C-alpha cells in the first residue's frame, strides 16, 4: 500500500492495463484524487467490481470523464453512493446515457446520491436517462422545462424553478404530484400554467398552498375553474389575490365559492367586483363577512342583489356602511327591514329614511325608532309622521321629540298622541306645544300634561289652555300653574294642592 501511495499520476498511467486488475483493493482505496487523475480510459475499463467498490470518495474526485466513460454499464451500479455524491457537474455530465440508465434508483440509491450541483451539468437526454432524481434544486429553468412529468418533484423546486415549467408540464401533473406544491413554490406558476390544470385539478390544490397565489395568477383562472373552487380554497386566498378576479370570473362564483368569502376577502373587493357577484349567490356569503363591508361597497349592490340579501346579513352591516345604500334602502322588503336593529337605523341618513316611504317605515319596530336622533326625525315627511304607529311614537326619546317640526306634530292623530311618553314630552319646546291643535291637546291625559315643561306651558294661549279641559287642567303641576297669566287661570278647575302653587302676583290680580 505504501508503494502504491507513492506512485504519481504519470506513473499510474504507465501501469499496464492487464496489471491494473492485480492491484489489491486496499491499495485502490489508498489512491488519492491526484493519483487517480492519471488513470486512463482503458485502465478504468479494466477495474473489477471489487476495485470500483473500494474507490474512496476522495479518490473519485480525481477521475477524468474519459476514465468514467469506460466503466461498463454492468459495473457502474457498484459505485458507492458516497462516491456518486462526490462527483462534480463535469464528471456527471461525462457519463453516457446508457451508464446513467444503469444507475440504481431511489432516494437511497445512486440517483438519490447525485448532488444538486452536479445535476446542473446534465443534458436533457441525460436527465431523461437518470429517471426521477430527488435532488432537483440545482436545475436551471431550461433543464426543468425539458423534464418529463414523472421526473418532476415539485416539493424540491423553488418558485423560480417552477416558473420554468411549461404549461404542458404543469397540465400533465398528477393529483399526487400537485399535492407537492407549497405556498412558496406555487407563486412560480404562470397564469397559463394554472389554466392548464383545468377544472378537475384546480380543486386538488391544498388551501395552505393556495394562499400563495397572487392577483395576477388568480386573474388568469378560467371561469369554469373559478366555479369549481372549494370554499376552503376561496377562504385561503388573500384579499390581494381576490382583487385579481374580473367581472366575468365573479359572475361565475357559485354558492360553494360564496361560502368561502371571508370578512377580509370581501373587504378587499372593489365596488365593481361586489356588483358582479350574482344575486342568488349572495345569501351564501357568511353573515359575519357583511360586517367588513365599507359604505362604498354597500353602495355597489344593485337592485337584484338587494332583493337577495338576508335580514341577518343586513343586520351585520355597520351603521356607517349602511349609509352606502343611499335611496336604494327603499328597495328593501319589509321582511329585510325588520331585520335591522337600532344601531343600523341610527346610521341611516334623513334622505334614506324619507326613501322608506310610509309602508316601509312601518317595518321599523319600536326599538329601531328609539335610536333615531332629532335630525333624523326632522327629516321625516309629514305623511310618514301621520302613519307612525302608537308603538313607534311610544319609543320616541325626549331628544328625538325635539326634532319634530310643527308641521310634523300637527300630523299626529289624536288617537296616537297619547302614545308619547311623559319622558319624551318633558323635552317639548314652547313652539312645538303651541303648534298642537286643540283636539290634540284635549287628547292628553293628566300624566302627559304634568310632564310638559313649565316654560312650554307658559307659551300656551288661553284657547289652547282651555282645550286641555278640566281633567287636563287638573294635571298641571304647581310649577306649571305658577307661570300662567291670571287671565289663563281656571281657578274653579284647580285643586287645593294646585292652588298652593299660585304666586302672590297671581292672587293679587284675581
């Protein structure tokens, strides 16, 4: 062995071909890369299987392509995996296709031992001969584009490499192979490649991988592909990716896809995109998702869409966003409006309340009316006020009552005016009270009269005070009586308790 180790590359090359086989296997192991660089092609061809097995990975690095090419296909399979792993790209490229075909398969075989750097040197024919190498990370896009489908191991490829795959290659991938995609690698697929997946294969993509798709990729999907997307896939798409969907694609959304429209996804759609969703699909969009809509998006719903939105979905729309409906709120059905709550109604503009007309306004229940502001009340048409129910009037707050104009108040029927609560009447102004008709004042009960602000009562004319009648006069408090003029006092109608409220000025002027 010591003698063999002392040979130079030139001396090794001078050893006769017939004598090569006589070198002991242990001596072969001792040969270094510099010495083996001198091994000629004919000498390499004479190496026995035992000698080939004995080669060290360090020594193999010195073999020339000429020497490697002389190893027969029957002997090539005995090269150890650590020797194969030591080969550089030039050495690997030196093998003939016949030799590469003879490599043992599998991740633990010779094919699996080929390094990602060495494989970069192989030609298309050599790659084909090698089969399905596990280490594809070193391949260029050009090499990848020439691989057969069964050679492609997607999970090993970067997004840059995947970009090199042709649409035909992607379209030919099996279901099992498609499952090898990752969120990071799927980014590399071109729009034309995604289109080649058709309808049957697009649904195979895992939700965890779909999250990697961009708006450009999504924009390239066919309408048939959009229609077969699973709800989980749609939910996995980022809001940015969904922005890539065109009007035609959104028209293709079915109930399954609508179920996947999450709050963040719906929030990311433009107004025109919202309007492109087919109306009969809208009820399938999760109720919670409607809570993410902005005012402009809500304004994107057309008449047919508004007719399909459920009361629950309407309820989820924020008070600020519901303003986006504008006058179109009048197109909602009574059943839909009954789904609104006070917070929704509180967000309506005066123009929207007017747009409800008289029949739709009746759909608002007492709790909805309780949330109305004085500004909203002031916006009602007189015909709307005239048709407010007793339950609705009963829910008007003190602050909201101040919003009624004198013209509106005169429209409240005498049979309904008794529905105004004492708490609400406590906020009535003098101008409002004076605007009431004698018939309306006569309808007030004692409790209502007693709740009227003293300053407002002071503004009543003698005729209007007279309209209160004996019963209503009995309802006046001592504070209210104290502000009346002597001419307005009906002493005969006052109780002893009320008479206590008379001022000295009032008594002296009797």
